């Protein structure tokens, strides 16, 4: 398959939906030459490249009740992070659930990891073939504002890629992919900006007006991205797999039943979309 991109947006715990889709792709030996992942999508993209079936589901579910994983108290104890970032991006992949770096490094497929530069508000696209520290790059992409510390990476200060390019289909198209498979993790068609968002950003990032503005703009950027995806889908330039039913799950949700159900839904939706997706790719 040439000139086909796989677009994996974020969504926090809703990213488990993408894990289900990815596992179906791995079972079917579907290998897209180009993947671009945002936040949780970058995590799923790395598991896809390394061909690790089930890695995403384990990552989302096995340690859900571990206080080192998601814990409000971590905000006050561990670098102001509700998420245990050292646990998630060091102990789990390096000690507890080994990430297959060997298979990942041998795979020819491209993976682009997105993050947001806190100093200018622009998207940083990290090509895994030119990346010396994969886990740190993914960590930067997954570092949500307010609940995770800013990540220093290659003389840049980075946060969640979803702030600046939440559904990076335009990047994929600019890189030469005229067809794109887009995985959306939510059934909702748009996202409403919380009224308190800018005020909260000003309290957290007092001296960084650029980052405050980026946070304030992110919902508008997301909604514009969704609109563009819909247009591309109508024009036959994008094939979208998204939840066929609504399963309520928030960004940092710990509802084990809903997380498992959303994984199963991702797998089922990928299965049900398979025939149409193959036709889209071929025609």
C-alpha cells in the first residue's frame, strides 16, 4: 500500500477504542506505510509499528487501579502530574510490560509523533526514524495541560499534540498521502469549550501568553479539524472509523467496564468496516 496514511488522534482513556482497531489491523496483517499519532494515538501507533497485539489494552486496563497510574494525589507529590508519567513511560514499557523495541526498530513503516511547542504554540512533528528517545517523545505528546508537567525535549518545551493539531490529516496529506484512514475515538461531532478554560490557563501558565492562547484555541481547532475530516470523507479522501455507539468515558476515566467495552467496540467497528475500507484503499 502506497500513499496511505493512518491518523490516530488522542482522547485520553478513550484511546482504548483505537487499541481495539489496531489489534484488528494487526490480526489482519494490515500495515499502512505511514502513521501519525497524537497523544494516546502516539502510544497506539507505537504498538502498531512494533506489531504488539494486545499491548494497548493491557496498557489501558491492567494498572488502572494502581495509584502510580492515575491518582489525584500525584498532582501534589510527583511533579504536579495526576498521571504517573514515570510509571507510564518508564516502568511499564521497560520493566512490567516490555515494549518490543527490537521489532519497532526493524519495522520500515513511518511513525510521526505530534506535540505542541509551548513557546510558540506550533505543532512539532517528530519522525521516529530521527528520534533518539521514543518514550520521551510519546510522553511529550501525551502530556496534557494542567495535569502533566511540560516536557523538555531537544531544547523545546512540549505538551500534548492535541492542542495544536488534534487530527493531523493535513500533515499526512502534505507528506504525500492522498488517502487516509482516520480513527476517531468519540461519537460526538463537536467539542464544547469550558467557560473557565482561559482563566484556568492563566493561573497555571501565568507568564506564557502563547501557551494560554493555544489552550484557549484548542477546542476551536478540534472542531475545525472535525469539519475538515467530514469534507474529506465526502470527497473520498478520508475513510473514518469511529464509535458506532456512545460509551461514556472521560479523558482520565477509570471506569473499568466502559474502558473494556470501548476496546471491544473499536475491534468490532474495525471488523465491520473492513470490507468498505479495503474497497476504499483499492479504488
